[in-house]
């Protein structure tokens, strides 16, 4: 499987994991779609970016960098919601980085 497609698929899985609690919180669908698409994009970036570092740290770094512009907006409206968002981003980003690296045969 091409590494880009693999990154998108793993990103979609991470997106589903992230969106499930959002659905139970009755958040708007645009927020759910935004979170899901963010993880698909992060998965793609992790699979194609070449950085000489640990795969878990690479996943965390890319995830936080992609989240950063949205975090500014979220933080200006509801700053306390950033804490769980950043924690979930760190956890899923690390897992995604590890998973993509582990299953990448390139």
C-alpha cells in the first residue's frame, strides 16, 4: 500500500476515534467534520514528511503544528476546552506516528 494512502487511512481511524466522544457531546457536525478532516490531513503529513526523529515525537509534532491555527481560535472563545483538545492531540498524534512508522514498508 502506498505510504500516502496508508497515512490517510490511519488518519481516518484516528479521526473516527476523535469524533466519537464529540458526537456524544452533541457538538455541531461542522466541528465533527473539522476534527475528522484534521486527522486525515495529519495522517497524510506524517506519512510523507521526512524528519530525523522518533516516530512518536514526529506524530506529536505534526499533530500540534496542524492544530495550532485552530487552537488560537478555540482558545480565544473557550480557553479551558484547549486542555482536553491538546491532550487528545498529543495522544492520538503519538499513536498515529507510531502506527504509520510501524506499518510503513518504505
